[in-house]
């Protein structure tokens, strides 16, 4: 294989492996932000979800129960954030950071006994059965959570576009005044969207601990939850675009190691930063001065 | 904390002021009582957590007292940890006057520290005071430019400053690592890649023979200066007016864009200065230790202080104290380090949630409001 | 444990150091029967890697009568570590401190050693210099590169693709010695074997380590080892991909029951017991302590089930040679992977050679580069 092919295969594999947590967290963040609230605490939900998923999988022997546990733990943290932000004058950006700290703290604290044992992992789907090339076979060993994430993206897209619930979330997110005029329960809808969003982030964490890299330790997350905030902007609050953004971030993450394998060893720190540069460039190129970002919910505190 | 409120009280219509002379004091009390009550609640929750683990909360409080405040050493420990946080909090609190939420102060710390080191490269034999001056200017410039870029993108292109500052932090970290382990690396820094050390005469010693961090007086001065700027000058008033209602400020003909960029540059300069002091007084060279999270903790302190530059000081001391006591908790109660994270998380959540109480208890409100 | 194998360099000055150490410890020994020893870790104590290896060593002396161990984990390489050391001295009465992370040494531990001349400080790493550093400080380290050489021999026998791999954190001498030793071990079996290396740039980055491992497996590597803080992710990912692994820092066999071949492990209990025994007896503590396989400073994990008899025989034979002392992995003529000669013919560097501690090349047969 030529160097270019090697990099392409590696980036494809990286896409499929690394992107899933990005996808779940960005979908969760997207859902929350659509209701007009921002949640930086999703990093905490991701880490707590990863720990709980690993612990449940180890205790019960069933990794799917682990995924449920991760979602529940993330969701609980989201409800806490959502509930506290319901109180008047509580700032959601700052509270998110506090929740992130509390969530990672709890995950590290209660995760101590699970660093050493190996928990049962989620099975992966061998989509590369047709190929004789081992690296393609392994690249196409895809976690079922990846497809669940894609399905969730389409599901969210449909919910926002075609259902009453989605419409209500969007109205609440775009204009609290309009929502009030329509008699919508603003705070309850936001609470639901924040809880559900963090539950998705928790599933992203479950992917980290039960699929890839498939391990629990305190260095598991490298800030995927925080990065999701940038990713959602990148995706313009569109769940389908979140898929593309997550794949792109995943591929960019795989770029650094694969470049080294073909002998490009200069500046790996800079290659590791590629996704952020891409986000910044995207923002600069596509945002027009004097008007809000297309697709941005009007009630979002970071938009005001 | 009282000053802004005093200023606001002063701008109230005269009759209200006359009718309730003690209102300013009561508002000040409000700003003290709620965070303190929240702190008590957080500590109570943590005590429950400890009890559930079979540890004694009594021992915990005694250890916090001993580890953070009880002796000269412990107090120094607390203040040293608080010192860099004063400046990084200003990186959030100053732009916040205009309604900007900057969360990328850590990037400014890195850029400021790196710029400060590089500034000494051509002048190895210059006198220490000159080098320190140059380093301070370079640190402020590096940090100010980095956050200023955020402000520029916000005002000129309308890109959200919160996201840009976060993305710029990640980029700053990559650039920092790339340079420190690349062109700026001292080949003699074998197993911990670092830049060349600053010349020894540029090292800032501890204050007056004590262990006090030189960043402490700088941070306190900066907080006071920021308070004066924000509450006692026309520029500060214009900034707060912009933060309150941007449209109105624009209609009044205030230079909103310039104010925004200025606040970002100033905040970034503070964080950059924190990076410079960390280099000049503590680390002597730039390496991965500079990314110690001071910028991120600063965000929380600024919010805990409700962006009041004077309130930043007690909040930074509170956080410094938790950090100072954390080690003793590990050693004496046999708790893992994560328990300190849990405690910090509880404190932050409770104090931030207590924001909702402002204005809800009648006694703290103006007499007219209560009537 | 005899002191004969403690390699102390600069013998003349070491005598002076001994006197200083005596002076430091004597008064304490007169007052108290026991000795309090502080251990400081940069990461969690249970990371399946570097910090766990030290914590296991600390645990081995906890039961010694008269010894009190105090520990603190996740202490960053900033002035926080100074305060942790000071807190252990002031509040816990520690008289011997082991800051175990590389970045703790300069300037933090040196500063504390100058401030507390009666307290003994021993740092894990290769940095203490008799001619310029305080005499109540010192350093200890193990020749773990020899373990990686044995890893390489086993890997060389087990690889079918003739490609072995190494996931490394940063291109620093300690890591380069390990990469090169591993590569030379493999090439001693078959000179056509190549070693691919990927630097992740950080000591603990789970997803990057997994990506690097996968990337190396995709390149055809079928035996892998690593030098990052926690090898857990690399070992698990390799097992998942069905290739062999050699461990590092601690025994990771439970994580890879099929693919684990052997591993280079620290055995710090030897070092800590030696220091603790001497401290209890009031004897001077050596300043510069080094040891390898023969001194039981490092050890090899038991062979995994997959290791062939030929591989065992070869590795055991070389290990026996190493145990005799003076065995040189790095000997001339040796070229780096750009074709430049780095060790001339006729020169041999045994594990004790100081030249190895500033290694800045990758040997022939390693695919990769130091950025």
C-alpha cells in the first residue's frame, strides 16, 4: 500500500473508531442547546457515564446493561444541571463547569475499584468480512453504538423537523416569549432536553469504556465532552451535520498517528490540533458579521 | 463586593436613598450571606458524603482548618495557591462587564508565559529589573493578543466569543507544546522538554523573606485596579452599560466594538501576566507544567465572585484553601485525590445556585420594595 | 540487600554527603523511634503503570516497624509539589521524602532541599549532581532499558511479520533508551526486524494511545510494547487486535491473558526497603543509587503462555549474562536510523554508562524520527 492509501485507510478506521463519542456528545449538546440552554457539564456526564458503564458491565457481565447505566448516570447529572439552571439568575455556562468538576470527581472517586478489573466489552460488527486485507477488516470492525449514534442523529433530525415535541423544543429555544405566549412549559421542556442530552453524552462515555479504547482509567477522556460545544457550532445545530462533524473530528484525530507511521514525524502536536483549526476556519469563513449564526437557537445564553 | 452595589445605590433616585439609608449595607450583607450559606450547605453535603464512607466529618473540618489556615505555613500554602488565580479570574471578570463569556484564559496563560521566556532570549546579560519589565510586557502582550483575537473575531465577524476562546485554548496548547519541544527547546532539558531557563538575575524572589508568592501583591493590585476601572471611570461605566444593554449603548454612540476588544485585551493581559509570574517566580522556564489549569479555575472563581473584582480575592482564597487542605485529606483520611474534586464541585454548584436567592428575601431589599 | 551493589559515583563527594546525612538524621533518631516517609505521585496510585509501581514499593515498607508512610497522589509538577513536600515535613513530621515524578526535581525539590537541610530528599530519576546539588538530596533509578532489551529478544522470536512496535509518550532520553533497547533486542534475534514507533506527545492520553496501537497493528506490527504512564490501554487494544504485547512499569498480564509475553517491571520495594532500613538505623543515606536486574531494582514479568521455548532459552541466557554485570546493549559500531554512526567501533556502554542518559537518537532498524 502506498503512503496515501495507508493514511486514508487509517483515517477511515479512525473515523469509525474515534468519532462515536464525539457523535453522542454533540447530539446531546445539540438537543440541549436547541432548547435554549448550554451544558458544558457534558464532559462530566461523559466521564461519569464511562465509569458507570464499565462498573455495571463488570458487575453484571452484560455490557448492554452498562450502556444503559452510563446513559442513566449521564442523564441524572444532566437533570441536576437542568434543574439548577431552572432557578432564576443561575448562569448555565458557569454551572456547566461546576457540574463537569462534580461529575468527573464522582467518576474518579467511585471508579477507583474498577481501574484494575477488565469488564466485558461490547461486541463489534465485522463489516469487513469481504476483504482479505487485515487492516481493512479491522478498520471495518464497527461498534454497534456507532450505528446507534447515526440512528439517534436521524431520529433527532426527524423529531426537530416533524414532531410536535421537536417543534416545542425549538420554540422554547428560539424565543421564550413566543413559548410563553403559546403556554408551553418552558422550564420543563428545557429540563427534559438537558437530561436527555446528558444521557446521550453518557452513552458516548460508555463507548469509551466499553468499546474504544475499551478501558476505565482516569485519563480516559481527553476533553471530548468540552469539544462537543465547538462541534455543535461546527454542525450548525443540525443533528445530521453532527454526524459529518464527528466523523471529521475523528478522522483528524487519526491523522497524527497515521502520519507518523508513514514517516511524517514533524509537528505532531500541530496535527493533533487540526480539528480545532478546522472549526475556527469554518467559523471565520461562514459567519457573517452583524447577524447571528444560522441555525443558532435565539435563547442560547452564549448567543446573547 | 459592596462597591458596585454602592455605586448603583448612589445612582438611585434621591428619595429612595433617603427613605432607606441602610439599604446599601443590607445589599452588601446579601452578597456575603448567600455565598456563605451556600458554602455551609456544600460542607454539610460533603459531610454526609464522608459519613456514608465511614469517615468523620469532624476530623475533616479540623484537617481543613489545619491544612489551610491554622499555621503560618498553612496560610502561606493557601495564599500561594490563590495567587495565580487572582489574575486568571480577571481574564473572565473584565470581559464579563460587557456580557462576554471568555473561557479560554488558560490559552492566554500559556501564550503569556511563552512570550515572557522568549523576551529574555536576546538579552541574557541585562539587569534583572529590566528583564522582569520586558517579561511582564511580553507576557501581557502575548496573553492580551490571544484573547484580543477572540474579541476581534467577535466584533468584526460576529463569532461567539465563548466558543472561539475555547478553540483558541486548544490551539494555544498545541502551539505551545510544538515550540517548547521544538525550536525553543533547551537541548539540555533531557527528560522534561523545556525552553531555556530565564537568566538567573531575572528570577523574582519570594517577598520579604517570607514564602509569599510574588504574584499575590500583583494580583491584589490588579483586582483593585480593575475595580476602580470598572466602577469609578467613564470607560468602566460605558462598559457596564454595554453589558447591560448593547443596543442602547450603540444608540448612545458608545464605542461598543472598541470597548469589547479592549476588555478582551485587558483580560488576556492579566492571564498572560499570570503566566509570566509563574515563569519568573516559580518555574524559571516554560514547559508542560505551565498548563496547570489556573485559567480554568479562574473561570469558576470569576463566576463565584459574580464578576466583581474585589470579591475575586476571598473566592480565590477559598479555592486555595481547599487545594492546600486537599493533600492533608489524602494523607490523614486516606481519601483519594478525587474527593477534593467532589468537594470543589459541591462548593461551586451550591454557590452558583445561590445566585438565585438574590432579591428574594425582603429584608435585603430597598424599603420601598418592601412596602 | 547489601550496599555493595549500590553504584555511587563521585566517591569523594559521596563521603561528604554521608556526613551531611548523618548530621541531618542523628537528632531525629535521638528523639523519635520511628521515621515518617512521604511519597508523592504525579498520577493516580492505581494506574496500572508508573505510579502504581511506586505505590507498590511504598506499600512494601508500610509494615516495617517504626516506619510511617504518608502518600499524596495527583500532585502536579508546579509549586504545588513544593507545598506538598513542605506540608509533609511541617504537618506530618516526615524526615525522608520521595517525590517520584521526573518533573518534581528542578526547581521544586532542589528548592525544598535547600530550605530544609535536615530533611532527606530522594528523587526518582537521573538528575542529582554531587558538584552542584544539595547533599541532603539525591536520586535513584533503575536500568529498565535492560528489561526492554529482554522484551525485545522475546518479541524478536515471536514476530512473524518481522515488524515490532513501540508506543511512546515523548522523545526524551529515558524513552529513547527503552525504544532502542527494545529494537536492539529484537534485532539481536533477526537483524531484518524493524521497530515502528509512534509518539503520542503526552504521558496519559487514552484515545491517542489506542489510535497509535491500532495504527501500528495496521502497519503489520505483531508485537508491541510502550512507554506511557499507564500501559493499560495499549495492552488491552493489542490483545483485542490479537497481537502480542510486552508490558512496562508493572505486570499487565491479567489484561492480556493470551498475548502477554513478558514485561519490564520496576521493583521499587528493593530501593525503598534499603532507604527505610538505613533511615531507621540512623545510617547515612546514599545520594546516588542505581541498579538493574542483578540488584532487583527491576524484574521481568513471568513468561506468558505463548512464549516459545526458543525465546525463553534465549532471553534467559541473556538475562544470566546481564546478572553477571557489565553487559553492554549499546556497543559500537552502532548507527542511528539516519545512517550516522553514534557509537564508534570498540566502544561499549554498559547499563551504568552516563553517556546513555543523554541519548538523542533512534538506532538503525527503528522506523520513526525524533521531531
